[in-house]
C-alpha cells in the first residue's frame, strides 16, 4: 500500500450484518485521526488530485485567484451552499470506495469521474465507481467488470437506510454503463493514458468477448446514523442481478467534520 492511501490503514472490519433477504453485509469502520498531520496531508493531496492534478493547477485556475481560492470556489463542492455539503459527502464516499476496491481488493479503478467537473456543486453523472480486473496481455472470460453504486449519509443521527437507496439505484447501472465507459475513455485519452485506454477498450468489447459482470451497493455512514435494525431491512430481491450484487457498509465518527477537514487541507496545502 502506498503512502498516498495510508488512510486505508484506518479502515477495519468490525462486524457483519445480515439483510432481510439473507445476504451478508460486511461492516467496516474508518477509525480516523484528523490530528495525524502526515496521513491527513497525503490523503488530502490524493483527494485533491481527483479534481485537478497539482501540475495542472497553474494553467487551469483563474489567474486572479490563489490555488486554494480556485479549488474552494470553482472545483470543490461548497462547504455551506446547498447542495454542496451533500455533494461533498457523496464524492468523499465514492472516492473512499474506489480506494478500497483498488488498494484492498486489487481492482484497477481509473480516477476520471471528477476531473474537468463543470459545476462544482453538482454530482457527476454516470456510474459511481467502475472497477476492472483483467488477465494481462489477453482477453479472457475471467476478466471482471465491477460497477458500484455508492450512497452517503454523513449527517448525525439520521435513520434513513441509504444502503437500500444504493441497492435500488444500482438497477440503473446497466443503462448508464456505456456512457460511463465512454466518458472514462475520453478523459483517459486526454491524459494520454494509453494503458488505461486499453483496459477500457477490452470491456467495451464485452458483446463479442464476454466477461464477468458484477455489481455492488455501498453505504457510507457517520457512526451515529448507522443502525443495524434499519440496515437489516435492506433487500436485494428486486434487483435484476441480485445474485451478482455485493453489499458493503463503511462508518466513521463525525464523518462530516472529517470531510470538511479533508477538503480544507486539500485546498490550503495545494
């Protein structure tokens, strides 16, 4: 694991719940330490570079603004202007799940979703997280495409079942996949990331070269909002690919405060 994702050492599996339809739900806790300046700083840089590569800032920012001002007003979702806080929580959750899949589950996860984002306060359209596993050098039926729907509830003491929201919204991923892969391919080409392009190219050939298609639904909760009795009412029975759908929960204490601190550092340390 690289230093850039040292924050994943804070992620520990603490439990397993069971859904109303009998599915296992692994439960992780992000035992973060916002006072650990070293880990928080490298996490903030990793986080910032999803929106804008550091080496590009001087060319992309408004010349009358500092790096921090540009990021806070034109790139990052706003801290207090709605729907900025909920967009921040959603982006944070998606990036955390992408980190989990790439660095703990060994998937290839292109980070193109927030790059060149046109409106800071809006969520990017398309599938939340797309991950790949591919046999090197060949096209294989064992190559895997994984599409994760991610929902966040970072506010305190809410009892809303966002895992069920993620399950229900995952149904749309089949329709959004072609557009999401196309958007990913275009951004990888802009970066001249030809290795990444080849991976996307393989999975755009799925009609002629079958692969394993899998799905995921994840909920990222602040700890006070996660209640087992609520989450356990979740069901995958209406999902058309329920047998290929995995479930996941991540919680953390005072998650919104952590999210705001991460965005602050990402801007101030740019």
